[in-house]
């Protein structure tokens, strides 16, 4: 299984901190999973211009191909101005409409205030569903107070992240088995 942990912003460190934890949790729960951590702050991404994702080169091509090759994704996003960052939206714009078909996608959001709790459900979830993702529910919401000096300090958040990782792995394995059984039933 291939899993991409995507830190969906080109600024800040909170989301990266949480996504690093999630990637490590995946490897701790199942060391056979190939985990790729992508931090958009470290990538030189171009804006989507309607080309097929395979036509992009450089960081943009590498990131889009890693996402398309993945069986599962954990997408982490900060909330800016009550919305997801443009850098994350651009990643979605670079991909085809059915990019997440047969993929399990989990969501993690970081925000400075509890007021932004529903942003993932109102803005990110519709995009993922439109792109055909099997979305893990519930998502994990992390507030600024849950982090201190680049570390997660809230045990409840850590437990919720561990559960999200476990659910992502189980759902990915389950959907893979169902899909393989369905394909085997065709007999050709």
C-alpha cells in the first residue's frame, strides 16, 4: 500500500508538525506501508492550467504523480480566512476529476480557533467527494493550543490521530479487497 501524507500549505509549521506525526503513526502501525510525506512549503508548484497531470514536470509533476499513485491520502490543511489555502486548492485543480476514485482520503485540519471546526466539512469534504474519494469519518481538528514548540501536546488529539490512521489503513485494505473480489468475479 502507498500512502501520501500531504501538508497542504506553503506557510507555517503547525500542519507540517501534525502531518509528520500522522506519517510516523502510519509507519508504527504498519511498517509495510510506503509512506510519502509531501509538504507544499517545500515544493515549487505551478498553477493548474488545464493540462493533464502527466504533462507537468518538476515538483508539480512529482507531487501529482505521487498522489495519483497512492492508495490512500491523509490531507492536512490549515484554515486561513475561514477556508482552505490556495496552495491546496491548486493541487486539486492539477488533478483529474476522478483522481481519488478507489482511494481512501482522511482529513486533518489545524486552526487558531475552534470557530473553524466545520470548514473541513463545508469546503474540503465536497471537493473530495466530487473527486470520488472514499472519505474517512470523522476528521481530526487540531487547535493552536494543542501544539507547543513544534510538538503535539494534547493527548486527546494524539489518540484521535492514531485512530484516524488506523481507520485509514483498515478502510484502504477493506476497499482493496472488495475491489479485487469484484474484478475477479468478471472472469476475464
